[in-house]
C-alpha cells in the first residue's frame, strides 16, 4: 500500500473517475443502518445492495481500525471490482456515509443502537463472534437496553453471517444479556430475521488496490474484489421500515441457509483442506487437481443432496453444479488458507449437520472430516508447516498430540470435541471408520493420489 501515491478517492475527486467506472447515483443524506463488521464481504455484499437507495450505512469495525480509517479518509467511498470471465468491471459504492471503531467508540455505538435514526443493525462478524458474550452480543444487548430505556422506535437486527437460523442464533446470544425490563421491551420491539447471504469475496491483496488505482487514477485503500454472482434471501420480519434492497424476501430462509451452508460452504471447506494439504494456493487451483472435481460432484450428489430438502423450485444437484462453476472462476484468487480458517466454528453447519442428517452411507462425506483432521495436524503433504487459525487451535493440537500417529485415535480425539461435534456424529461408527480409512490414505499417499483413486 505504501506504493500508492495518487490522490485518494473522495467526494472531492469523484469527478476525476474515468467514464468506464460506474459511480453512485446518490449519496444518502443520512444513516439509517448501523453495520457491525467492516470486512471485504460487507463492502461487496450488503453495502452494494444498499447503494443507490437513500439508506446510508455507518460501517463499524469491532477490532482493527485499518478498514474504517481507510473508509473515513475516503468519505466512505470505495470500489468493488467484479471479476468475471471477461476481466474486471469496477464500480464506486456510495452507501457508506460514516464509520465507527467499536473498541474505541463504544459509547457512540450504544447511542447509535439506542437512537431512532438507526432502523436496522446488520452484522457480519464471523461465526465465532456469537459465542463470545463479551464481544458483539454485549454491545447489542447494551444498545437495546438503552433504546428500551428511552422507549425508542422498533429495531431490526439482521445477521448476515454463515450460520443456520442465524437470526435465532443472534437472538439467543443477545437475549440472556438483557435485564428483565429491556427483555420485555425487546420482545415487542426488536426482531431478528434470518438471512442467507452469498457472494465469493476473497480478502483484498496488493493486486486489488493496484487494479483499483489503475482504473480510477486515484488511490483506494478500501477497494475489494468479488465474483459476479450475488444473492441475498431475507426472512421478511422487519420490526420497522425495510430498506429498499433488491433481495428475495421470504418466510422460509432456513431451507436456503441449509442448501447454501452444506453445498457451497461445505464443499468450499472440503476443497480448502484438501488444497492446503496438497500445496494448492487457491480454491480454483484445487478444483483443477486430477480427480478433485469428480469427488466434489459425487460429494454433492451422493451425500449433501440426500441430506436436505431444498427450497421450493430448487434442485440441490443443479445448485451444486453452479457452485462448482463459480469456484472454478480463475479470476477469483480465494486462498485455501482463508477458507480453512476457524474450521471448528464452520464445520458444525457445513459438514457435521450433513453427516447427522444422513445417518448412514457416510463413506465419502468422511473425506472432508479426515482432511480437516490432517490439516489440524499442521503439516502439508510435502512437509511444509500449515497454520491453524482457529479459536480451538490449542485444544485441537493438544488432542491430536495425545492421540499420536494412529488414524483411529486421531479421529476419536477430534470427534471427542463435544463443544462443536454433535452427538449423532460423535457416535456414528460408520463415519469414524471411514474417516480413519481416509486419514490413513492421506497420511500414506497424500491428497493428489487419494483424489485420483477416490
Ligand atoms: C467461505 C465463505 O471463507 C469461507 O469460509 O466459505 O466466505 C464463502 O466464500 C461465502 O460464504 C460465499 O457466499
């Protein structure tokens, strides 16, 4: 980023942006949405859906200041590069009108949640944040209590993280932290709709910033890049006004969540662990390993599809095929190690739920489980060390060390993590046996040969 010397993208420089870059039609006059979680995903998803409406967003970062500082210096403006088969398409997004740093401006965050100016709070804070009562759930609870105390207008809290029943999950994290009065008020005035969000948005890299600078002739330190596909299915349960988003509003989000989590995210995690072990850098590179695509297709058709009932009008196998096309997009450099992060928080909804619902004939679905276990061991097939970025890293490593080299013992050690592995999976002897056999094959022959012979 040090190499960027051009003037910054701001309201004052917006008129210098070349004509082939799409500009925001409007800049909302006021903020009505508070968004918690300033990651690339928010900037390429909810903020894009909000762009062009008169709903402004205050974008708040829980910990790191980097993104909100970059956005603040640019009047909230940034570019999204859509990377399709014909190259990149850039647009400047204008929906973020203000920023906030939660760790440093807690009082302001609480005042905003309490204020009637804010009508909707949206969240992308990652799976693990809902298990940390000292973090985001407390901020939401304290803000709701303040809103309740002044008898404010109704509030909608909309979770956009990859969790099943994510509205209920958010409510369950927040409600116990409310006092009796605030809780009674919240029962009548706060809703927690669930939503399914989808767009592949890799973490920004120096290439992202350089591409934006070349296209704009201005520097953009908040630029992001994403695939062309985007989807948002939202439970139509708003406590007050609903933003003018071009999303699907429905009463049945659960089926969409399940389809996406088990198919897209489940296969994503599978490829991430296999690819990381095989030394592939990205998901699309992993999919090109001989045998990988065939295994992914069989996983979808034989294991994931029979585990779920898709939303009306959807076919899980066709959906899975379109997901694999998206993963194959060579323009999207989604690193295996990014998707591999936080496995203990992701696999319950991406993999264990599938295994639990299948019950039997779990041979192939045991492969991703084995790949994760080998990945947690910390060594790739060629001996390169692999980082274990996971809130349960310590416990996972300790259990695996105690288990030694035996595949059965390692499977048992990891399935014994009862905080994340549900009973029907932990006690499924068929899946244990199959996972141990896959793990043994991965140990002996590595991912490349295991996939070719699968
Ligand atoms: C990915 C998701 O990083 C991950 O774990 O599986 O971020 C995925 O790219 C999105 O859910 C796609 O909508």
